[in-house]
């Protein structure tokens, strides 16, 4: 072929292009709509914020759905046959690619206009558009839509304090009902699973079965869609595209390596809730675990056997489930088969799932004390929970449960010596309606409280320890803080009495020793962060307050009340193990410290601060806590966080130790201190 074309041929091609382009649909790109919405927000044009932002969300969703539909359709139209060869493989790939391009452009128009930047993708992934929407709907006096947008955003950003406060305010608005708080981006398989767990926990086993079955259908559908989205041009990290000079086979190999990596991540993605880094391990098998027990409750043992056998496909030989299978076989008088959809899925994706199930095969051993059936084959505990969950939260990652199970024989202890004669035990864990909690009085004297309050007034700065924010948790109070090292520096410079600066250092060590001793810890408790902090009610802003001084949270994990879960992942300070608050006064209104259930609503214990009183507790999700609004006066305390891991010792504390040692040996201070305070969670 000489490469020359006749004018008639060129005209035909041009005419065909015009006809095709005029017949295809056009969907406005989501990034352009998103940009228009942001501009409208900057201009205070909230009607157009809603118009463009809702359009952007719709466009983003439509592009995704179109790609999935086209990929699956073209995959069915051009399958790989059994007679595999290089030419046949390439032929199928090219036909699928042509099919997908045609399909997509028929629905969306030119594909290139729908290529969006990674920044925009991340904004949609983090649900940033819903933050704009909730503010816009609020301005437009549409609180029910604002509540839905706020709720949707908060699901993926549970650490966002202001949004949590907004949600509480929406709940108090007239006309806003509970069913307005919907997650507009909820994934069907996770929504059905969560609803099924709630029914199961309420002993509605028939209803739970229907929703668990629905969740499985949605899971396999979502898995197929996720893998379909991997069948597109991939990123080649570390490659210089301009110098990429490999053969066709090497190019194809590199591409499909990236595709396989993408598909591998689908298993993790489907088990990860919005805004989380860690997947709910054992997620898919847990469906069958719940189902086998639910089917038992409605006396459908054949189904229960089938689900138990299916669970064993994922955890071969797991002890408690194997016992269940033996029981079902004995009662029914025959064997059964695992479900075909799970068997097929495992044959295709076994390696990917195994990476998420590592360690969970030991669960049967760890939970044998609560096994479903006795050795005689009879029911042992009618309230036995599925083997994939330990019952105190809706979803518990296997890694977390495994740690709990391994620690169970040792049992968490408390009730050790209080070290100092003056310290009095007021309430233990049982009296505080929880675990690893203690309330103590007379940890320090009235004189020491007064001295530390004077110190606080002299050294604390607004926003210290809160990234410089004067009102980090509520706009109705001012927060001021100081660290041990800062007070020692002030003491050396003569700005405060050195005796007072040293008192702060000494009483924090006193608190550490008491907590370490009372909870009978077998290893040294190290300081993670120490903070002298006062919060003051702002005059004129206390009428009709319905917020908290410090919202309900946990100290080493991200509290997620909607899922009844606490995610031990950044940005939480996951290394913190114990916490304590030593109060310096009680002459203010409000400011009670409260423990709650995981729902962040049900108060289990309340502590009224007073001089010398200290509350101590373990820092995990078992102890959600917060502070009620300080409506008048100033509330001062020494806040302490501890870790059992010496790698996470507080740097400023180590520097303060050196300062004290130097002072004790009458050494010269030396060079100025480089203070780098850490943020308080």
C-alpha cells in the first residue's frame, strides 16, 4: 500500500465522522461542573452551587457506570476461547478495545473530555462535594437535604469535628427526621450487610437472612464491576515513558501486571468502608458465618450446613465451624455442598482473599470457650455470636479480634496499689460501667492545684497543642495550653517560679506512676504527651448551646458511631495505650467528663471535675469519652497520654528529663531549647 488516498475516500471518511459525532450523546464532564460549583460557592450563588455540584456528582457516577456496562458487555461479546494463541489473544484484546471505545462514546461522547485530574478524583473519593452541598442547602433553607449531604460527607470523614457538630444541630431542627440522614454514596453490599447485622443483633433472624443474601448478591456484583474498571490504561510508576522502548510482549505483560494488581485491590476495596484505610478482614466469609447461624435459628439446617461448608472454603479446618458441620450432618443424616458462587469465586481469586484472611484460621481455637455446640452435639449457648465477631461491635477486623482473643486468658487487670497514701479510690471500672476505668481523689493537694492554676495563667497560650486554633472543638470556648518543657524554660528564664514549673513535671510523673500501678501493667508506661490545658467559656456565646466542649472520641482510634466501630489507623494516635486527666478546679459550670457507649450518645458514666480528682482509662474504642460544654468560668486540668511502646515516648518529656537532671546536678542550662509541641487529639 502506497499510503495515497483518493479525494472521494477522504470525503467519505469525513462525512462518516460527522454523522457519527452528531449521533453520539454528550455528557458534560464532572470536573468542569465541579469547578463551576466551586466558583459559584465563592460568589455566594448557592442555587448554582447545588445545580452544578449535583450535576458533577451525576456526571461522575454516569461515567463510571457506563465504563462498567461497556466493559462487561464487550467482554461477553469477545471472550477468550480454549484455543489460546498469541494471535488469538491479541485479536480478542483489539476487538474488546474497539468495542469499548464505540460503546462508551455512544453514551458519553468523546472520551478525552472525561479524563479528570487525580486531585479531582481524590476530592470525589473523599466526598468533598457533599461538604459544599450541605452548606449550600443550609443557605437555601433546605435542612433535610443539608442533613443528607452532611451525613454523607461525615461517613467518609468521621474525624471532621465541625461536621459532627453540624449533624447534631440538624437533628434538633424542626422538620428534619431520622430518615433524612441517609448516606447518598452508600455501597449496596455494605449497606445490606450493616442492616442485616442490626437485624441479627435484634434476633430478627428471618429478616437478617434476606438482607445477608442480598448483601452477597451485591458483593459479587460490586466485585465484577470493580474488576471491570481495572481494564483501562494503567499507570506505570517509575517508568520514563519517553524512553520506554520494550517489545510488544513486554508492554502487554507490564500492562496486565498492573491490571492484576488493580483487581487484587478490589478484594480490599470492597471490604473497606468510606474514609478508612483498613479493610474489614474476614468480610466475605463473615456473611456465610452469620447466615449459617441465622438459618439454624429458623430451623433450616440444610441451608445452615451449606453456609457452614462455604465458610470452610475460606477457612479450611477451622475448629468451631468444623464442629458445626459435624452437628448438622448428624442431625440431617446426610452431607451437603458449599455454595457454587463462593466456590467459583475462590477458584478465581483465592490468592487475593488469602492475604486478607491471614491469621483468621486460628479464630476457632481462640473462641472455643464459646463454641456453638458441646461435644455431645447439643446446643450450648443460644446467644453464641458468629465466629467472625466477638459481639462488642458490628464489624471487628480480624487483627483486632485476634489480639483480644489472645489476651483473654491473661484478663485485663486493675486494682493495684495507689502508690501514694493520700490517693483515694472513688470508683473502679464496674462503678463506672465500663472496662479499664478508674476515678481517684486527692492525687494532688489544694495548694498544688492553686499553684498549677497560677502557672497555667502565666504560661498557657491560646491554641497551644491544637495546631494554633484557639477554639479547636467548639467556637463557644477558648483553649489555652502549655507543655512541661515550655514551663521549665519559663522557670529558667525567671518568668514563672521554678518551683511551680517543676511541680508540673513532678505531678505528671506522680500520675504516671499511679496509673501504671493501679492497672497492674507488666511493662513501663511512658509519656506520649503531657499538656496543661484550660478551657474558658466565651461570654455572650452560651445561650442555647447544644454542643460539647470536646466531642465524643477515643484516644487511639477513629470513632465511627454509625458503624459502632473504632478504626485504629492514622490520623489517630494508635500508639497510645492509657490516658488520664488530673483536674485542678471545679469552680465553673458544666464541663463534666463523660464516658459513652460506642454510639457516642449513650452516657455510661459522668465525672464532675474538682481539685485533685483524676480519671484514668485505657485509650481504645472501649472507652469513648468527651467533655460537656463549659458554660461559665474556666476549667483547668493536666491531660496525660501514655504508651507502652518506648519508640513513641514524648520527645519533649525526654528533653524535660535532661533539664531536671541538669538542675539537680547544678549544671548549666546550655543552649536554648528547641520546642516542638505535638498536637493534642
